[in-house]
C-alpha cells in the first residue's frame, strides 16, 4: 500500500468515525438498523459536500467514505439485533437491557463504536438479551425459591437471580460479568443442581416459580423436614415399633 493510498484511507476512516461519534452523542433512541442507515446517509451527504468543494480530485476518498460507512453498517448488523434500540444502557450500569413489558432490547451506544475491537463481546451480549426476550416469561408467581444445601441449611434464592443466571451462564463467559452477575450464575447453578436445569428453565419460560418450588420440595422432602427440625413419618413409625 502506498503512503498516498494509506493517507486516503485514514482520511475516510476519520470521516466515518466522526459521523458515528455524532450519531452516538445525539441522544435520540433509534434502532441499530436506523443508526447504521443514518451513518450511511450522512456519509453520502458529507461526500456531496466534499465534491462541491474539491471536485473530482477527491473521488477516491469519496468512494472510500461510502465503502467504509457500508462496511461499518454491515459489521454492526452482523453482531447485533437490527431491531434493538441504541441508548444509554450504561446509565443503569448495563451493556444492554431488555424491557420485558414490550420485549424490546436496548444496547449501550458503545455497542456502535466505529472499528470496535469487541465484537465477540457484543455478540455474547446480543445472545444474552435474546434469551431474556425469547425464553423468559418476565412475570413470575413467586419472588424466591428455597432449597436445602449440602450442609443441610435452608437457602432462599431470588427469582431475579435465576432470571440473570440463565442468559449469563448460557451466553457469557465469566470475564464478561460483574461480581454480582457471577454470583447469580453460582446461585442459579445451585438451584439447577437440586431441581434440574430443565425444570428451572421451564419455570423461567412459563413464569411458574410455585411449580418449581413444588418440584424442589418433591425432590428434597426428607432433607427439608430434617432442616426444619421435623421428624420424617418413617422415623416416627420406627420409633413406635
């Protein structure tokens, strides 16, 4: 690559990068598809302005600007859900979130960074939110489930932890997650070990956490009675004999 060609590519990169940064900062919540379409449209506007000023001598740069804008749009749509929104997810300490009321996903604006080096990470974020969106009820008939751990102690786990356990354990790697979310994975794994992973995932899909609790009781009845200090019926019969 000649120095001249490399310089031209750097200029076109900078132009598209600036357009992306402007879109990220304008504060409007648009979908990924709309965002990338806006970048491509603004790149075309910028190119027309440049041609008016400099004429055909900037045709090479102009072509690269359009190509870079299109490549950028393709790269974002390949990694992210095009119908998801772009907004300030970072304000609530998240890379993205799903609004379960209408099943919409919002990615943080940083998901749209130009020349992102973190596509693998954002791909996992997309899969995480898709599990919330497609595999979970969003409304549950209990807020906690309880079980007896291996040391014979009652443990109460919040349903909210299970809600995050499923996508965090299926879509993410530990380094993606905050300590809080890694704890959700541990808590969910413990419930899944008792009830069975399929049973927990079914309860998350249907919203029937009461049914999950009944399944745990069915599987753990002797341990639950012992932890509660109640003698199991067979013990009473043995004593009576």
